[in-house]
């Protein structure tokens, strides 16, 4: 995938439309092979019944960023990828405003990629969650 960040960003935003990232309201702001950054606006549908942002909403943002980073870095000939492991450490929450995230690669191999991401409140930069995921690279089956 080219490092043309605007073309990559536009492709990733279009890819999410009609799927979970689009339903969550994930918007990709910048995308290169080295970093994917985006946000979602906190709204009632993303909240847990206790009035705080649902943990799965945070995962939806950062897992999307990491997955899109993998898309931008797929080895030639790969047919796709799937998440095989993820871990999140929650350090805070949000009740309103905008939640931002930034994902960066730790490892980009032929069979796996490992990405780290940070989710944080736009209003004050406070970290909401630290996230790591491992993606398995998928290859077309031989015959």
C-alpha cells in the first residue's frame, strides 16, 4: 500500500462504512504505514448502563486503528488478516466529548503483526486505555 496518506485515509474510511467502524462512528484522520490515528464521538449508544463509555466502544476504536494499520502493511500476496489476540489496560473513561486513538506498529512480519495503540480524551489528553493486538496474516490457500 502506498504511503499517500490522504488516499489511504479515504480508502480506510470508505472501508468502514456500513460495518462496525462506521456504526461506531470511527473516523480515520491520518493513515500511513507507520501510524493510524482517528476518533469517535462519545454518544449515548456507546455508553454502558452505568453512564460511562463502554469498554467495547474503546476496543472498537483502537482495534480498528490497529487493523487498518495492518491493512496498510499487508505483505504482497497476502489475502487479509484477522485479530488473534488483544489486550487493553483501562486507565480512565469518558462521558462525553471525543475519544481519540493512535496506533503504531511494534512488529510487521510475514505471518504476524503486533500493534500498540493509545486511546485518550480529546478534551485533556488523559489516557483512557493502552492496547496491544496481534494480527495473523492470511494467505491464499494452495489449490
